[in-house]
C-alpha cells in the first residue's frame, strides 16, 4: 500500500478508541449561586430571629389582649344603646367612680360591675338583636378574664374597691354608656401601654382610716 492510499485509509477509518460517558457535573456557577442562596436564607432567618428577640425584649401588651376589644365591639354596644328608649324607667345599680383611681385600677374595679349590670338589667328575647349584643358583651368580659387580659379582684391580697362605688339610679341608656366608657378606657390602655399591664392595685384599693360609706347618686 503506497503512502497516499495509506493516508486515505487512515482518514476513512473511524477512531479506534472508545469514549466513556461521564457523569454530568454541576457547573461551578450554579454551585456558587446555590451557596449564595443558602447564605442569604441563613441571613434572613437570623434577621427574623433578631426581630423576635428584640420584640420580646421591648415588651408590649400581648397580642390577644391588645386586640381583645375592638371597634366592632364598641359599635355593637353603640347599637344596643341606640335601641334603648329615651324615656324609660330608671334602674338602680352600683358603679365605680373614677375619682383618683388610675386607669388600670378603675378598669379593674368597674369591669365586674359592668358584667353584673348587663346580666341583671338587660334581658331580651333569644332571637332579638339586643339579646345578641348583650351576649357578645358578656362573652367579651369573660374572655378578658380567662385570657388573663384583666386580673380579677383578689380580696386575699388587696382590699375591695367597694369604697369607690356608689349606688346609681339612671336610665338604661345612661347605664350602658358607663359600660361603654369602661371598654373605651380598656382599649386606650392596651393601645398606649409600652409593656405588660401591671394590675396590682393594692396601694390604690387600700382602705383609709377615715373611710366612709358610699353615697347615693342619681343622674338624669
């Protein structure tokens, strides 16, 4: 075989070596991006944890209590007030006067009286709107106690705030306005407090030596 034919023979022959199929490899740039994504996720997770820690450290009223009384509740109470007769028989009930009590201790003293007032003087047929409003308000007050949003009066450690109460004689509409005032003060307290509310009222409820019996008032 001459050289020309030999070279032509070499060109026509397929390669004698065999190729191995290599396992696919992940491009370097993809690995880098994955690393960046993981790092970014770690940073975001650490940032969220930091926010949670700062939030806990800064205190604040717990969420369930801060949002326990909303404008919807006040609107329902407002409808109940509007549904009362302008000129109706007066009712008698005890209610706390604000006097020199702090907002915290006034709410603590007046809230059980608000519940008693609703339960004793406002009864309606089961299917009526007024009955639904009253039931919702009663459940709301029970919820404030069961969730620990308002501390109950414990006469084993603090005096009863009865000396701040007076017997009131008023229309049902005016009585409900007193309840409305208590709820509004509670909302303002939750909104303005920078930390958990301290319901310790021993100093304010302490009976003074010159304690006198409560007076009777009448509002029209």
